[in-house]
C-alpha cells in the first residue's frame, strides 16, 4: 500500500485520454507545505492567510506577513503559490482594536467581509499586498482576491496592487513584476458575469463553499439548514459549468478550491464540465488523482452535458452515481 501511494505521488494526474489535470493544495498555514509536497501537489491553489491572526491581538505587520508568505513560497520551490488576501468577517473572526470598521454585523455573511473589508481599510490592504509582492521574489507567487461581486471591486483591487508595486519600486525593493492576479468566484453574481472577470484577471478560482451558501441561501455553519446544502442542486451545477466553460473558451485558467474539488465522488462530474485545475486539502490529493487516472474526460464531457439538462436533483444524483460506477 505504501509503495502504491509513493507511485501515485510521482505520477501525474492524467486522464485515460491524456488530459493533464493540475493538482493543487489548499493550505491553512505555512506549516502545511510539507504535507502538500508529500502528496505531490503541483502548487498551492489557495493559501488562506487568516492564520496570521490566530492567537494574536492587533494587526499583523507587513514584515510578519512577508516572513510567513516567503516561507510558503520558498518551501514550494518554484511551484505556484496562490496567496489569497484576507477573507475576514463571516466565519473567520477578527478582533483588532486597530480595526475601525467591520466589527459589528447584523448578517456577517452579507456584510463587510473579505475584499469589501480590505477595500474599506486601504492601509491594511496595502501592507498585505506589499508583503505578498515582496515574497514573490523567492519563487512563484500569485495574488487571489476573495468574494468579488462588482466590477469596481476588481478595478480597485487591481489599482491597489499597482499602488503597492509602485511603492516597492520607489524603495528599490525587488518583486516579481509579472505576478498574476486572480479572483474568486463565490458569489452567484460573479459566476453569472464570469466574462467580465475573465477579461480583467489572469485566473479564476471557484470557491464552492461560499458559492453554494449564497446560491441556495444556506448558512454554511447553521446545522438546522445543513441538509439543504446540496452541491448537486441543478442551479449549482449550471453555475459551475458556466464559469468553467467560459474560462476554457477564453483560455483563462479556472480551478475549484472549495470542498467539492477534494471529493472523489465529484471528480468525474467536474472533469466532464471541463475542469482542469483542482485544489484541495493535501490529504485528499491521492484519492482524487486516482479517480482522474481512471477517467476519460472526452466521454465524461458527453455524459455531463446530459446531466446539466436535468432539473430534478434525484435524477442528477442517479446519473452522477452512474458516472462513478462506470468503468471509465
Ligand atoms: C470557498 O468558499 O469555497 C473557499 C474555498 O473559501 P473559504 O472556504 O475559505 O471561504
Ligand atoms: Mg469562501
């Protein structure tokens, strides 16, 4: 079994019909780099930067952030490391005396969270962007902006990156001038306007955890409605297929970094939608990779087109089960 896992680690995630799939890791803190490398991750598809607030009172300094991001970028040794800007508010709490706003919410999931909060606190956003840019000199970093919904948020985020770059140039501090900037698709409005995001950004990453929450109006953390949180709801499948298909048409990379990407029961469905980048907890990489190696992307595209026309979740579930039991 150990020998088999070792073999699987070095094997590339390629389908039976030779389609190459990118296998990326989600990291919640820098210490998880080794876990990602151990399972043969080709990069980090999502570094959640909220770890930096754990067990501390005030705001982390630029220096402190730089050190943490550099550790991951160096550790991944030239593989891409997608660093997501702070996704605070909602389920990730922030309690800083320096933070003037973003503390009291009536409905935190719909409030001043994530990029909304970063744009409302430009000094804090600037320090984080400078820290990421400085770390980019030590390998391959990418910037990922969470929770985007409006065009002006994309524009303001891009302008903030330009401003951080200009300040570093002014101080003659080196960074990767060609750093890529991507956006998360986790609000239905963003999914439905994917073409705008694809024109303005270098890559997209679909956050299915939030996309499902906002599309079905189900609080991710509320047990009383947890049974309604259904990734196979036809509305979810259509949004995913739309974003993935639009990205493929535009030639812009799209990956999924929500929990769905790490669920082997979803792998064939996602491959059939055209997904070519999967980012997940390192521990899930071997089983999803194995699934990919047993699948035919071309045949799946055909079957999944039929599934996407179904309206009843019970029928969708039946068809997805069938996909998973067929030999290819
Ligand atoms: C998501 O929403 O799917 C996601 C990856 O972000 P998080 O789980 O950190 O909100
Ligand atoms: Mg999210």
